[in-house]
């Protein structure tokens, strides 16, 4: 059953790839065959330059080849592909927005500099991350592999290898130029005298003050009157508050594809059918990897570490014993006792770590390892060899000593080598860190450990169940073609409506809906209140959606903004009313003013410019600024804040010298450096009038 499901999954991916390729060919063919028109499909526009779909696809292909080369794989999985689509577009955006900047400044990378980045002294980190340039056993970068690769570059008769490498080098060059550009900008930023003085003041000054506060919520809404002209006036005076980016809102319902009772029974029956074969199979590990939905795990477990339902069984049975079928984590399982050993829970060891480097390529590491092992057999001092040869700086100075460690503290190959050895043994293990020559100094008390294998069958919906749920979803979509019908049926059928707001063209997924790019595309192709005719399938869900809001880039229209404007206007009217009360009750003595207004005098202590809120009042930056900039013993009123109107009187100001101009200058410099890279590019991109049409095709 597990094997069949794997075949289905792989076939599904293959079919999807073929269909996607066919559709893309159809789209391109359709565009290219329209009469004698010279128009080409446009992926987008950057700084007035039209990026054709062909150019964009070429960049995508370039990134795909780079990814395959870096990972050593022949294909790119769908999730990685989603990231590549955006990376390719971003690369084109950077290219067409930044090239002019680079040219003006004369930034470039010389052939000698590029050679140094590829195989010289200062090799680019991207080169080091490519798997084919790493030793297959240690995963450590080996420069000799780069040299060999470049020497054999033209052995590929198709020329694809060289073309791919040239494209990769071009990317290295662009990244290097971008680094130079960012460095230039960073060096041009500095903290001026006023900035430094303000920061010193912000960190060194604090105030204690008394205040009166009347919140807007204390005034009833019905006591406030306003009309449409008040709303329009506020809108016209505060247009910046209503700027919006292009986005869509949808409401949708899901029909979940869950295994039926029959599906569960069929899954259990499959295990029943194979139980005897599993129990008698001699090569259990191979059998599990071929037939189980859960790969074999060669871990040995102490009593109490296995699930409670099988723990007692495994520690009282003989090798080869199997459990009855049981359910766990949405799967049926049979567990088999594969092996029993007496193993320690801890060990004491020392090691010599060998790692390939420019001076010691991987080919020489094994020879060195053999030589060191031979020396140790002949009585050489392990500690002295560790100090001389080990690349683990932390332990090398201690003669390679790692002390005692327990299960799970070391990487698995290292741990396995130690726990399966005897005291005094010299063993070798390979891990992602390199080659370890290990001397086992001591072993903890040995206890009975068991190795367990599982024949697992995931409980999954059958094709019949899938078809049944699809029919339910299709019936709902067909019967509810208007907003009124859609909303009414959700209520009548007690379905749970879900919302996805502020969907952007560049979004590729909706939270909770696996691979839902197609639904976002739908939202941008349809009119307000449209109900999807298509029943979408995302993961284990069928989805029907309603397009509930369309926002275009620009300013929110007045009619759509009215609801939010009302809150602003109401609070503004309340502020005017409260301010008039404060002015009538004005008095230099805050206690008398408190009695007049029937408000409690509150206190705020040790408030600085870095304070975000006032205890009892909330985030009121304007009030904090007034307290810090006005002299002590002066009553300031009224102050219109975020949540209400205030009167304040500073009782004490404290000035310390904990912050110095030097420390604040360094702090500002670091802040500039952290921001400058992305802010500079974002500022240029914002003025590039970027139009992204990829949604039409991808």
C-alpha cells in the first residue's frame, strides 16, 4: 500500500510538470501566433523597461540551473521553485534599477578579482556552498574540486555546463558590485552633532510629572454630532493616511478531505495482510524501507524511551517479536523487535578531528588518518597528536579530550562509534564536521537497549472519499452563485467561513492553504462579489471562494474610507469638547484643576525619550515630549494625545552622564549600517515604477 501511494505521488508530480509545461507552451504559442502583431507577453515593467516573459523565464531557468548545481540534484521541488520565481524577478529588478547607479560610480569587478573569488585566496562563500565542490564524506569545501571542474568545463558537448557556469559567475560579479555599492553608502553615513546631542539628551534625561487625563471613551458618542462635510474635510486634510497598495480580500469555505471509516478499515486490512510477512522477513530493515510509510531508524532505545503502548512489550520479548496493530499519529503500525544490545548511556572520549583545507585536500585526509592510526597502534601519544593535527580548537589544546557525554550530545555517527566500542578502542567516524579518530577512554554503565522497526501505513483518504468530498464542494459551488446565496448557505449548512485579507499579487500562498497561488490569481482576475465557479484543491481541502474587496494602488476612495474616518472625526470632536473643559478649569495648581475637572491626579516617574508609554495612559509620545521639553513646575494644558486630552506638571528633572557623545555616535553609526543596505535599494525601487504582471502567467 505504501509503495503504491509513493508511485501515485511521483506520478502526480510528473503529470503536474507535464501539464504546467504544456500550458506555458500554449500561452507562449498563443501570444506569438496572434496575426502579424509584434507584441510579446510582458512579465512586468521596471523603470520604464518592459521585461518580456521570455527574458523573465530565461532568468528563472538560470536560477534553476544554479540551484541544481548547488544542491547536486537533477530537479527542483515545487516549494523551492516558488522561491526561485521571486528570486529571478528580484534579480531583474535590481539589475534594471541599480545598473545605472553602478555605472555612474564606475563600479566593476576585474578578471583577476573574479578569479580570486572562484579559486584564489578569498573564495566567495557561494562557491563553498556548492555540493560538488565539497568532499562527499565530510561535506567540507575542497578547492581542488573547483580547479578540476573548471578544467573539464568544456567536456560537455552541449555547452550547457559552460553556459550555466558563466551565468553563475555573472551572479557572483553582480553580488560583489552590490557589496561595493553598499559599502560606499555606509561610509557616507555619519552621525552629525545635532543627532548626537539629541541621543545624549534622550538617554541621560528623565522626568517625574503629575498629570490629569480624560479619555475620549469617557465622552458618549451620542453627545457628538458631525456631518458628511466634516468627514470629507478630514479626508482631504489627511490623504496620506489613506494611501493603499493593490490588494484583494476573499472569504472562502473548505471541504476537508478526511479518511472515511472504510478508508481506515482498508488501511488496517493491508497491515493485517502483511503482518506475517513482516514478522518472518529476515532483512527487516530493507523490508521497512521498501514498504513502510515511515523509513527505518537505527536508534537503540533504553526502557522508558519508547511509546508506552509498546515499551513493556519490547523489553520482555525476544528478537523478532511483533506487536499487534495499533493506531498512532494518524497511522496504523506494527512494531518489531529487531535487536537487543547492552549499551552505555554515556562515554568519555578524546578525538583528533581532520578536515580538508586548501593545504590538505580530501584525497590526503584518509592517508593522514591511516598514518595517525598506525602511530597510535605503535604507542604514540594521543594528546600530542591531537594538539598537532586536530582541527577542533576547543579540544585540541586539551589533547583532544571531550570529557564525559551522554546520548544525544554528540552527532550521531560519533556517538554510535563510541557507544558500540569497548574501553580503550581506537575507532574512526565520519560526520559533517570531518573525520574523527576517537579513543574511547571510559564507558558508563551498560543497560539493555533495543532496536525497533515499524511497518507503518498512513491513514489517508481513498480516491472514492476524495471524489465524494469533491461532489459536495462542487454542488455547493453550483448552487451558490451570488453573494447572498453564498453567505446564506454558509449559515444554513453551519460551515466555517474563513478570510484572507490584503492578498498581494506577489503572494504565493494563503495561510492554511497549501500551494494556493491559483486562488490569488483568481482573485485578481475577477470582479467584486464574484463566487468561484472552479472548485480549487489545495492539499487536503477543496475550496470555494468569494471576492469581498478590491483595492487598487493609490488612495482609498472617500466612500470606502468613511467608516474609518468616522472614528477619527469623532475623537477629534471629543478632543475639542474636552479641551474646552480643560481651558475653563485651567489653574497653575494641578490639585485645584483636578477638583474642578473631577479628575484624579496621576503620577509618572522616570520617563525618558525612550519611554514608549505612560503608566495609566498608554502610548502617548506627544505628552512625553511636552514633559521633557518644558521647564519644571510649569503646567502645560491641554495636550491632545492618542487616547485622550492631558494636563501635565513636571515635578522633577534628572540629568545623568551615563551616555556620552562617543557612545551615542557609535550607536548611531551601527544603526545606520544596519539600515542602509535595504533602505537605499528600497528607495531606488520605490521610484522605479515597478509593475509586476507575473500573476498572469505564474
